[in-house]
C-alpha cells in the first residue's frame, strides 16, 4: 500500500489523504499481528533474586513500532527513487531544450550568412567579373563549412579561423578601396576544439555598424589569442551607426549569440561588451 500511497498522495502534496490512508492500515496491521502471532506464556517464572519482573510492553505497541519504522523506511526509499528518476527526467528535458535552442540559433545564422555573402558577390559582379570567380570559390568553401562542418557540435579552431579569414577577404573583394581592417591571431594549437560559429556574429556586427565603407577613420580590429586553457577573442570597431549595435534587424542579434554561449559554455566564458565611441566585444572561453 505504501508504494501506491507515496506517489499517489505524498508526491502530489495530498498529505491529509496520505496519512488517512496509511495510519489506519498500520494500526490494523499491528492489531492483527498481535492477535494471530505466538503469545507469551501466561505465567512467567519468578526470579530468585530481585523483585517480580517488570511489566513487559504490550505486544500491540511493539508491533506498531516495528510497522511504523518499516513504513517510514519504505517512504524514504520510495522518495529517494522518485528523486533520482525525477532528476534524470529534468536533465533529459533540459538537454532536449538546449539542443532545440541550438538548432534554432544555427538556423538563424546560416541564412543570414548566405544573404550577406550573395549581396557582396552581386556588388562585385557589377564591378569586376574576374574577382567574381574568386569570390564564388571563397563562398563555396565557406558554405561547405556552414552546411557540413557546423552540423558537428565541435570543430577544430583552424576551421573557424579560416572562415573568419574568408569572410574578411570576401568583403574586401567587392571594392578596390584599402579598408582599415586588421585581423591578428596568436594560436598555439589550431586543432583545439570549439563550438562552431561563435565568433563570426560579432564580426558581422562590426562590419554592419562600423561604417567601414564610409570613411578612412572608420575601422575594424579583430584579434584571437589561444593558450593552453583559454581563448581570448576581441573585436573593436568604430561605432557610427544610428542603431544600437545589438539590433536584430537583418541579423541574428547579439542577445541570441549570448544565449548560445550560455548553453554551450555555462560558467566557462566571460563576455564583456562596451559601447562608447568604440564598440568593443571581449570574449574569453575556458577550454579543456
């Protein structure tokens, strides 16, 4: 009865029903076992030394105590099993939710990247047909990464670096201007594993809001440093846009990127964003 009453009443916080259904059964069981069990002898032998024997506890109360202890033990065991199963169910549900959110964020990243790339190639085709071929080759390499490699939960850092380099080169191809864009990297091990498409949204944000095509004083500075246990990524750009650099119009939005970081690197990342005359993103990942 306990194994039915605990999940049916106790776990559903129906405490009154639980006690009403269990206490009478314990009392009845104690009474029945005291009546049908072997009885002690009617007269106990008198001891030679000392006075008469003290009154022995009633058989009913002894059985009641034993049954009560057994009942409490069964409740504790059932509660422990329920807690373990509930914890596993919650962990599984969280994992399913995280996977769904990650897939949703990836679905936002890929079309946005393709839209930007096609815009660049279209602008380039009007200016220089030879460079168009080069840009299509670069785009195909980037698409392979986005469509196939990014399906994996983790990728080598070198693939992320190649993607960033291709992104910058593809942008530079659409004009003969010398853009004030710098990208520096100091990487010990390019085979270290990271989640894909973590850095490019911040770079896209810099290209969108820096006004890089409008003046020589506008700039974009990107750096990535990797040591044994961490990766430090910094993006700085002139901030001339009238819109907030975190706007989601036409892009995936920095809040979505931050959400993805919280899912992929919980308590293993530091993200700092400053918005003065220069917009700066500082991201530190703690890697294994």
